[in-house]
């Protein structure tokens, strides 16, 4: 078999050597690319299957490396973390025939296999569903679902949360291209606290750039917002983000502070019929200011009083700017069972105790006693109510287009509001800026129905 493997590699090497990408059509290039991808998956499957045997027979004194993962990383030119995931996946596959079979057939990428294998190790009953799901959703969404499976199967989520906190880290380095890189790891609730501070700044930077005709990726504004926070800590920031003046303003609303009105709408990009979901980099949403409505969202004051004027408005809970997706029964019981959610949207699953701490008993009671079937509520205004926004994000916290994992969304009326003069949840979709533009400007349309679809 080894000779056959060497022969296949030789044939593939000859093909790649002779490949001239500029001599083929786009359609041909796409077809060839897909075949190379299938070959790559099969090769990765072989590496994954063999990794456990390589690990079992690793001898540091012979290889000069401390672990098998370090040895494999050096050979493959990848990171030790990636190699370790491969070894761990390989070892778990012994008891996961469904995942192993899909991997052998080239149906799963190494990243998909690693995510599914980890979840199946916690809950074997989910193996078939997760393997099937991998072909229907993006890798980001697959990982989120696998995290939910692990969370539900966790016999002690509190201990897991403490373990994650104990392993928190913030490594930084300069990569081969010269990029300064920062990688944060910690608990989901810590991520929510971070989003509380950074999201209002991202939204104001986004709006200011849009007003000046500049368009950059949201991640670019997120980086600027991070540096903005660091400059505040050293007292070196002199910017005017958030400050309204007589001739101009930092957020365009006539007052100081970030609120839902500060988030760019489709109308600012040339006129659409739709309303925005408040900025959701990592999942946070702003609190409703509509009188009489339950405060389903909690907004933060993490940057209040800073010299440059970034002062988010005070709301019910000053610690979080996040949508907490949690089933009432899970709150009452103290943990989530199969089919139930207890997570901070865009961040990840959390123990029920964290959900209670985020909400506070008064807010929990308010949501329980004032809950409404928002699916059947017709609102005569152009924009959705706070309850409708929360419900839409509950159903689909990411763009409604299949396999699109973007969380910063704009609400799209399937039928123009100018014709219906009402807003119903079952007639709304959350679309990312890119897909919203495709629909508004180029005639792109989603299939009939609700939720994620093509």
C-alpha cells in the first residue's frame, strides 16, 4: 500500500507541476478546485486516521520532540495546537464509526471532524445528526452547535466554567507577515463584558466612516475600537468619538452616547425599506428605549465618563450588552436539557447560574410574566418592536442565508413596508450587509420560508 501511496503522490505532483491556472476558464477552474479539495480531504483523512498510531509510538529521544503533536506539527509545517487536535480526533474515532466513515469518504474536513468528534465524545447520540449537519451549515455554525451539544451533556457546567476561567489566556505575537496578533481565550461571560465596552465604539466608528464615505470591514473598526480602549487606559486618547458639536457630531443623534439610532440603516446606503438590528459584533444588541416594553436586552456602561465622550446610555443592567438566549425551564431547573438553550448569543453556552447573574431575578420575572407570542404580533410601525427583535435573534442570531455566519445584521422586510404598512416577525429576515445589498440592489432573493435557507 505504501508503494501505491507514493505512486499516487507522484501522479498528483506531475499534474500540479503542469497546471496553468491562467489557461483555463473560470468554470473549469472551479471544477478542478473542487476535485483538488476532495483529494485534500481524503489526504487529511488518512493523516488523521494514522495520527493516533504515530502518537502511540512516539519516542522523544529518537525524534527530538517532546510530544507527538510537536513532531507532527514540525513535519506538516503547522501549529502544535492543530496537530494536537488531529491526534485527539484520531484517538476518539475508535468509538465513533459514523464520524470515521464520513471522514474516510471525504465528506468532512479536518476542522469539521475535530468539532463533531469532540461533541460526540460528550453525547454519542448526536453523532448522526452532527455529521449530517456539517454539509448544511458553515464551520462557525457547526462549532457553535457542537458547543451546545457539549454544554447540554456536561454533568457539571459550573466546574467546566471554572476550568475555562482557570485556563484563560491572552497570548500575543508578530506573525510571518508582520501582523501584531492578539488571541484571547476565556469564559463566554468574560467575552460578553468585553463586548459591552467595545461594541458602542465599533458602531460609532462605523457610522462616522459611513458618513464620510469610507467603507472598511467591521473587523477593522473592531481593531480600532480595541486600540481606542487601550489609549483610554493610558490617558493618551484625544479623539472626539461620541461628542456632538455645533457643526458636527460624533454619533449623529443630537446627544452624547450610543443607542440604536446610531447604527447604520439600509437607508444610509442609498435607500431601502428596512430597519437595522443594533450592532452585533460577537452578538451584542442594544436595549430598547420603547416605553412600556420589557427590557429584554441589557446594555452596558463600560466606557461611561471617558474623556472622548463614548458614553453608552444607561439601561437596566450595566454589566452586559448581550442577547441571552435561555429557555425559562432551564433557568428554573438550574441547567439546560436536550433541546434547550442557555447561552450568550455569538459568544457561547454558559451555566444557568451565569444566566441568572446576567438577568437578575427581577428581569427573569419580567420576561416570564410579560412574555408574548411575538410570532403572531402585528406591529403597525415600520421598525420591529424590541420583543420582535429579540425573537428574531432567538430564531436566527446569524444572517438568514444558509452557511453565512455573520452576526451583524439588518432587518429585511420580505414584502416592502410601503405596501404592507405593518411589521410581522414571520415576514422579517435578518441579513448581513452583503446579502442585504444583494437583495436590495441586485435582485437576490431567499427561498420561501423562515430561518436559515438558500
